[in-house]
C-alpha cells in the first residue's frame, strides 16, 4: 500500500508572481483593507500549522509533489530557490523538506501550466474593462477542462514515481480533484479538510454576509494539525 500525504494549499501573494499586484489591489478594493489584512494573517497562520505538522514527520526519502512544479533535479530545486527568495511559504516548506532528505518530483506538464497562466495574465494585463471581461469569459469556459487535464497528469506522475510501500507528499490547490484519478492502492491522508478550505475561498468575497462562518473557518485553518 502506498500513502500520499495530501496538503490542500492556499496560495500567498508570493506564489502568484506577476499576478500578485493585481490580486492584492482587487482584494483591497473588494473587501476593504482590514478584511484583506485579516485574510493575509489567516493564510500565514495556515502555513504555520502546515509547517509545524511536518516537523514531526520523518520525510527522508519521501517524494514531494508540488502544484505547478514542472521540473525536478537541479532545475526543480532552482525553481524552489526562486520561490523561497520571493517569500513563498509553500516553497519555504518544500525547501526545508528537501534539506531533510525528501525528493522533489516533476509534478505537472509545462504546457498545461503555461496555458492557464497565460489566460490569467490576459485578464490582469487587459487595458480596458471590455478586454478584461472577454479574458475572464474565455478563462471560465476552459478552466474546468484545463484543470481536469492537469489533474490527470499529476495523478499519472504520482502513480509512476511513488514506489510500493512508500509515502509521498502532495501540495496542491484546493480546487484540484485528483483523488478519483489516483490508483486504488494509494491511501490518501488529508491533513486539512479540503471542503473547508474551498468554503473559505468561496466565502471570502462575501465576508460581510457570512462573517460568523468565515471567521469559524479561519480559526480552523490556523488550528494545530494532529499527527
């Protein structure tokens, strides 16, 4: 039996690269600075909890699968280093795991990741509201198909590279759905409830109408993860 430690992630601004400035600007405009800062504190607390969990896990020899990771070996480690320099909590954690003996694995297809990023860039770089609207519509029409293709590729990579009776670690956005695509002999150990992470994302734009539930979810996200 193979085991996959499944960590649904919430991306920080540092993970978004050139998209970060536009996302932050839009977040403050839509939610107000106080709510946006509260959200950022929750995300930081979320990563504190994830990082604390792995302190007690012997990761030596474990394969690490990372959302968006299109290379492995020296190139993959260079990508991780650049992520650390940008301030990514996700990549900071991956870097610590690699130093403790974990092994980085190419997780995604470069062309699929680039296709999605290019569509998002067209939205953020649009010069008019009409261009932004058309870009958003095009992205929405292809988003699910593209995500499904990425999930199939990720599941295939895990199946190909995770040996019998060994454990891997997957860091992946909460809206991915690779579970049905993984072989049945892989036992999945989720360290955060994926549905609650998704619900938090979904309620963020509607914070004022769902304040109690949103804050409840926020407390869950930063709570200690039991080994």
